[in-house]
C-alpha cells in the first residue's frame, strides 16, 4: 500500500468521528465523546486513539486516564488504532487487561469499476432517506446479523427483525440517526424483499473524499444469496458517485474477505486494531 493511501485512512479515522462526537485530549490519546446519546457511528464514537504526534509515546498512565473517563461516561473502555502507526501500543493495551482484535483493511482499486451484483427475484436495492419506513428495521438488522461470529444461515428472520426494530425505536436510535442521514454524514443502503423487509444492509460515512464501508450484514435466514456483495457494491458505487475517491473496509473472516476481493478490493497492507470494542466485533 502506498504511504499516501495509509495517510488518507489514518486521517479518516482521526476526523470522521468528529461528525458525531467531540474530542477530549489526554496527552497522546484522544477520546471521542458523543455529542448526543446514541448518536450512531460504526465503531464508535466512544473510543480512544493515539494522536499522530503521540502515537509512540502512550504510557500506562495515559491509558488509565482515558479508561477512567470512559467509565465516568458509561461507555466501553474501547481503543482503536492502525497497527503500523503505533507499533508499541498493543502490548501496553493488552498489559492492562483489554482484549485486542485485528481487522485487516482492504481498499478498493480506484481503476476498477464495481459492477452491480445479481439479486434474487423480487429483491431490490434502495438508498434510505431519513424518513424511509424501513429505517427502523434497517438499523435493527445488524443486531441479528452480528449476533454470532460466523456468518452461517440462521433462524433469526422476520419476527425477530420486527422485535429488534421496535427496540431501536424505543431506545432512540432511529431518531438520533435521522439527522445524520439528512446532513449527509451517513448513507444507508439495503436490499429489500418485495414486501419491504430488509434482507441485507450496510452504510458508509464520508469525510474529505474518503470513506469506510461498514456494518454490512445479512438477515440470518436470507444468507447465501449474494446479498452482502450486492449491498457492498451499491455502497461503493454510491460513494464514488458522490465524490469519494478512497473506499476501504475492514474484515474479520477470510470468507468475507473473498467476497470483497471479487468486487475489486485489495489488501491495504495495514491492520486496524480494536480493543474492547463490541461494535466492530
């Protein structure tokens, strides 16, 4: 991966949370604190990351100060950083007892077009508006899609999705998401059945011509139909059509990475490390 691509990804991770959060400085660490309860952002904000200037100088005391503030806020004691940007930080994070997971990054080849993917009969792709009637179910679907580590066909279907949709309405997630869609900070795309039920969803948050595609998940009963690939392709195309030049994503399973490679994503030669961060796990 070129240094310029890594720099764009690093800058993106440092700036996109500011669309949803304020930043509090703790020496070489920056903690993102949500402006509104429940304001949605894949992977946060509520996590901390090293600043560009302080990546190599984070101490155990710095980590402790951030964890204390996260505890005060009632958010996970979560950290996120590029492994190559702060090589020594993993050992310090693990030394205080926080689990660290690796998420390799793939970047879309800028010279390769992303062809639309085939869809099952009756299924359509839609970009959601803030007032889309499917919005509650679309926001709820990842709760079912990511409930298990392996993306196997499961039992959770329409009834479970309806119950989860009621939950995201009740807990305020839907109402805090609407303004971010209207402002263009969040784009949600879904594959929907003929009756309007979302079967697969994903989103992206653009910032300064760069974006990470995230939250691509399929309703467990609808898996193995190519829906995740179709949603990912639609997200990448929509982002490109709206001025985004750099599109990347993270993955956890090699089986999922194979889908992305078929769409034109290539190894970015950089790994995102996440500590104690359920949203990305």
